[in-house]
C-alpha cells in the first residue's frame, strides 16, 4: 500500500535522487538536475507530496505551485513535478500521487489543476488522461531536444462539474465583448 503525505526536509535528498534517476529528454526539457541543489526548496509547506510504502520507503513525489503569483490565479494548482523511482514504476504510485493532488485541490477549494507535459512522454500523458485530465492546448515544436522539435502539451483537470473543458476558443466577434 502506498501512503501519500507532505514532504519533510529530511526527504529532500531522496527526492533529488529520484529526479536524477528519472530525468531524460522525454521527461523534461531542462538540463539534468544538479545533484548539489535542491530545487524543491522553492516550494512552500504543503506543496510537495511524497508517496511512501508501508515499509517507509519513498517511492515518488509530486510538487505543485500556482501558475502565476497573482491572486487571480489562486484557484489553479499547477503540477510542476512528478516522478516515481524507477524501481516502483508501473505499480500505481504515479496514480496515487495524482489522486493525492486532486484530493488536496478539493480540500483547498481549487477549481482547476493544470500541468505541462512533453508530447514524447507517452507514459505520463496516458497517466494524466486516465486520471481525468484533458488537453487544453498544444505548444507545437516548443522545445528542441536532441535535434528533434517536441510539442509541449497543456492539460487540466476541472473540479467544477459545470465547466465545459471542450468548448472551442475561437476568435471572438467584437460585438461579443463584455460590457
Ligand atoms: C510518469 C510516471 C510518474 C508514472 O508513474 P508510475 O508510478 O509508473 O505510474 P502508475 O503505475 O501509477 O501507472 C499509471 C498509468 O500510467 C501508465 N503507465 C505507467 N507505466 C507505464 C509504462 N511503462 N508504459 C506504458 N504506460 C505506463 C499506465 O497507463 C498506467 O495505468 P494502467 O496501469 O491502468 O494502464 C513515471 O513513469 C515517471 O516517474 N516517469 C519519469 C518522470 C516523468 O515523466 N514525469 C512526468 C513529467 S510531466
């Protein structure tokens, strides 16, 4: 059984090791993680969740932030990191972490959970789709990774049941502008 809990400072070195073990051009457009720096230091309390086995081993983690520092985007939680130790992949840990973020979002009364995923990361895209995330948009050829142009896919999970995530966003007519 996997248990989801808030990360503690003592977890950071294990989380860094998971980052290093899972980094590739299919999982991240950025450079390999720096073993000396804890990028998770930028996240505040409650923003990093870890998955822990019954025996107390950390299996993976996820971190979220708001997409902008503006009060107007406080209702959105953006998943900014998700990684499962390769030794525990394929056992439902990623799914449990996503479930943990969605539970937290409901608790915090967020109405939208968003994320960005590389088009080449088919495992993560499938996980997100199965968890109820829909594609909101595609930034085509956003990254050049190993001489290949790769799309960045924007996905979101809406917690407000009335919202139509599939509505088209066309060029508006000027007479439709709000007063
Ligand atoms: C993406 C990742 C977090 C998935 O974690 P995981 O614990 O292996 O995933 P789960 O076991 O919970 O699997 C959930 C779903 O993902 C898909 N999946 C998982 N492993 C897969 C694999 N090797 N091949 C194909 N699909 C796979 C499956 O659809 C699975 O659902 P199913 O078993 O009902 O078919 C993990 O592969 C990882 O850490 N990848 C590297 C980092 C990364 O890509 N992060 C995402 C950045 S946006």
